[in-house]
C-alpha cells in the first residue's frame, strides 16, 4: 500500500469521528468553497460574450448558448483539478450530504 492511500484512509477514519465544525472546515478548505464553479462561469460568460459579438445568426448563437451551458460542470471540474481542489471531498462524511443538497437545490422550482 502506498503512503497516499494510507494517509487518505487515516484522514477518513479521523474525520468520521470529528466534531461538526471540524468537518465543515475540512469540507470548505478541500472544495475551495465553490470557487472552481465561479471561475468556470466567468470563463463561459466571457466566451458567450465573444460569441455574441462574432456570430450574427441568432439561431446559431442560441445553439452556442444552449450547448455551451452544458459545459459549466465539466469546465468547473477541470478548473478544480488545475487548482488541486477535491471537488467531492472524499473521506469527509459531509461530502455526500453536500452533493445531495446541491442536487436538490438545483432541481427546485424556485
């Protein structure tokens, strides 16, 4: 077993019994508090602005917007990788909960 796997397992065991404020801090630090999604959004909106200035056909521009919006999540994963963030907070018990709540929030009709 290599040392990174051993360290990750040890951290996961330690986090399983950690107090809530420690878990929240760990989740916040490891995920970067969503900065990767914000950076990806800025990149996409910049590209959308350039496309709006360059593309004259409204139908083509609408397609660029629709399919380009689908790139937000994959682009945010790439940004997280470049920033060395742990998007899924592996080993933190709050990680899956944050994912479920984020999914519920995105599906709400508000």
